[in-house]
C-alpha cells in the first residue's frame, strides 16, 4: 500500500492545537535530564493526542467545472484507473459523508467522489476516485473539501497515472497531519509491562504521541506528531504509566526526532528507567 506523500506532508501552514488531559498535572518545567520522577496514580491517566484541522486554501467548495455525481464521458479517454484513498485513523474524526474529493489532470476535473464506508466491521472509510486519462497525460492533482471546516485543500500533483497505475486499482493513505514513527526501547524497568500500561511523549504540556499496551512485552512503536509551532523535541518528556505499580514514571530527555515534509522518517530511542 502506498502513501500520497504530497498529502501526508502538505501542511505548509500547519497550525495544530494539542492537548492532553491527565491525572498528573505536574510542573511543566524541564527538570534534570535523565532523572526518573515517580508519582502515584490510582487510576490510569487520560492521555490523548488531540489535533485541530489546519487551515485550508479556499473557503467553501472550489469551482469544480462539472456537476458532482455526473462522470465525464469515459469513452472519450484512452485509459482509466481507480484510486482508493484510505482515510487515516487520526483524520477520520474530522471527516463526514458531506466531504468531497476531486481528481484533476491538467486542471480538468475528472472525478468528484464522496466519503464511502469501505469496511463496516473495521470502520474503514475511503474516497474512491475513478479517473479517465489519455496516454500522454500523467500527474493527478487532488482537491479535498472538508464539510466541518467548510474549507478546500489543494494538494497539487499527488500521483502519476503512468507510473502508479500498474493495476486497475491503486491504494493510498489520506491524512492532513505530519508525523514520524518512533520505536522506544525500554530498559532498567522497575515494573513488568502489563496490558493497560501507557507510554506518552510530551513537549511541555503538549501530548505529541501516545500508545497503550494491549498485552505483555510489546514494541513501543508510536506515531509522533508535530508539536505546536513553539515546541521542539529537544525538551521532551516521556511518561510511562504502570498498572502494576499504580504509578507514573517521567523522564526528561532530548530526542533526536524530526518531522520532514519531504520523506517518511522512522526513529529509534532508548529509555532507561533506572532510578
């Protein structure tokens, strides 16, 4: 499965408002690096990454040059392809059935599609674009209208009908939020990893990533999202909630993480919980 890099890395003017509510609202200052601070927690903290849609390019729907729901005459084109854009989990709460996605080639609208339920059991939604094209045409531009914000997002040239359309159907991910993937290796643990344990990354009071253990010793690999415009990962705090100890273990640690708009990055970090 492929990703549309232009969409994943699009938000050039990205503004995110982040929040994490938790039961351990301690000092947000940056303390001693590497020191483990332990606080009791009778119940699991309610850590969660929250995102806000970035600003769009145009208020309302763009001036798509043919009526929605009326496909162009496919017989006038030499070829066609189907592009299936799966909506990422973090993007899904911001979408609705009133959203629309358009595919354009050389400025000509070839398809306007609604959000559709692709897998009811898994709750997977997609935009399915049926795109006709001629042999001398290449790049497809995507435009996305979000009904909640009443804004349209322009993504430019996102994929090629010549190089990407190997089969009849091509699959992509759709998201507006920038992130990198980080694996945290935990060592010197004063607790056993249990189901229900949580690991979260904070920059100040901003929660940039969180995952919950669903059973036993697992790779702690999470999506880490871009902090707000004033934050960076040089002053990061890692918090681990142990169901066994009923405690939160906090470590201040500069992290070598960056989020690039040009490539999908994967990082690995080691955390020592030796007190």
